[in-house]
């Protein structure tokens, strides 16, 4: 059993390392994209918020276009149906519809060419490069169009998108709408560092009341802090250099580890392990395994989305899987809590401990409410806000989500603070369960 688990863990680690080796491709504003035998009529390359002035630079090389008859596509008319385009936010619906239905978008309003193909573009040995200036601030979608029927294309694309910093005149590769995101992430990392210091001090001062789950909760806070620091540095590095390969690897690595531990800790608290009972029941073990499997799937999909980006043919599948599996995982974490609360009173019946029984029920009841509110706000309300609001408010939803998460951490950690007041488990209960 342990050998199989070890094999699965090593397989996951190897898979993540393979993914991280491609990280520079998508998680930067200087991208190198390879397209191979792709027949899609529209390939979304990037969304980017431009200020005034903004710049788009596209370089292509190793272009190969073939028809279903396996002949070179050299007809000038058909070549003109291929090229790179960009569109502001009013073109968003048309682009989304074209992506969903795999239809040609040429002729739609608010679609502007960067350049279209001709014999010179296709046959140029060193490649072809074109840069344009964006003078109207907005969110722009940059994409490749292939409206020549029965044709596929292979090529290498080098894409740069950036604004100009008005203070020093240097390129700013960070999306204009996320200009304040690095500072926001650093502020939240500072808040988590203070929280971690206070929590560690409380655990050290109350070692007699310390349980195993408190140690895991400390590690969880530490991973969250490292995740925020790496994410902030990744965004700052993108702003200056256009890419941040090392910081992104660290960020996604800590993101994966923190998410796994978060689900594990919540499921353990839900089961009352270490805080209420020293051993897990079989049903709790099965529930934890199911939740961990769902979280692994969700986290891997998130990493795939960040690494390969919208150019991947399976991008839509990854996005749908990520949101659906993540929501199912949260539902699985939250639903069993109420059942556990109902049985808390029975399990805590020890002579002279009736008042402690009520404390147990109240605390785990409050934990259930906090978990329901957290899941509802982060997995439903935030999702709806991002779906119906403008792209300009995305940073606001990110800040709101991080605030909700921080409040949830504080509330739950306060519920299970390691001191005499929160010493939920009577020693005789531990001895009785261990004996059984």
C-alpha cells in the first residue's frame, strides 16, 4: 500500500516537472509559442491590457502550410485569409463565439489586422517580424486567424506585449489592469507573516495544549506565505523583464503544495482528528482520499492553464475541469461537517463534562458555518462577479478573494487556538479511543 502511494507521488512530481519545463512559454509577456499542424480557424494567443502607448511585436519563423491533399498552400487569395489580428474589449463576444464554435472571425467588427500572410511572409528564411503601436487604452485580444478551409499550419511565434513606463521610458511588460498586483501581493504576504509569527508564538507558549493538527496548520500558513512571496516576485519580474521562469516555478510549486495541505487540514478538522479524536474512522479516510484526488486534479488543471495558455487545443477542457472539480472538492469538504456536528455531543459524553460538550458543538458548528461562507463566496460569488463584470474589475475580485481567504484563515485558527480555553479533548477520551 505504502509502495503504491510512493509510486503515485513520484509520478505526480515527475509530471509537474515536465509541465514546469514548459513554463516560460505561457507565464510571461514575452512568449515563444510553437504551433504544429493546427487547423483551428482561430487561435487565441494572449489577452493584454494596454495603456497609452502600448506595443505589440510579433515575429514568426519556420512557417509551413499544407492542405488536406498534403500540397503546399501557395494561393495568394487563400494566404490572405491567414494572419495575426487584435481586437479591443468590444470584440470579446465575437472572439468567444468563434472560439466556442470554431468559426471564422474575419469580417466581424472591431477586428484589426497586425499582418496577413503573403508569399514573402511565408517564404522568408530568417522569418518575418511586425510591430504596431496601440494608442487607445483597453483590454486587447491577440489571436491568429486561419480562414482558409482544409488547411493546417505549423510555425514558431515570438510575441511581445508591453506598455511604456512614463517615469523612465522603459518597457513595462505587466498588464495595465494588474499594475498594482505585485504591491497587493506583497502587502498580503506581510499580513500572513505577522499572522504566522503570532500563531507560532501562541503554539510555542502553549505546548501543553498543542495537537498534531496545530503543527499542520503552522505549515499551511508557512506555505501560503511562500506562495504569496513567489507570486509577487513573479509579477514584479514580469514587469521588468517580461518573464519570470524561476519565480513562476516556485509559485506554482507552492500553490500546489498549499492547496493539497489546505484540503488535508480542513478535512482533518472536519473529522475532529487530533483536536477531538486521536484516530480517523474509515469513512473519514475515504472522504480525505476523495478530496485529495479532486484537489490534485484541480491543481494540475490550474497549472496546465497557466503553463500552456489559451494556445493549447485542450485549453477549454482544462478550464472546465478546473472549475467543476474545484467546486466539487469544496462541496465535499463542506457537506459532511453538519453530520459530524450532530454526533459531537454523543462522543463527548464524559461524566462532569456536559459544559465541554456544548463548547464542542458550538465550535464545530461555527467551523461549519465559516466553511460554508468561504466556499459560497470564493467558489460562487467571485466566479459570478468575474463572469458578469468588466475586465477592469478583475484585480478587485482578486483582492476580494484574497481578503476572504485571509479572514477564513484567521477565523478558523482563532476557533482552534492552542490554549486552555480551547482544550477540547479530555485526556480520558483520548485514552478510551486509543484503547478501542
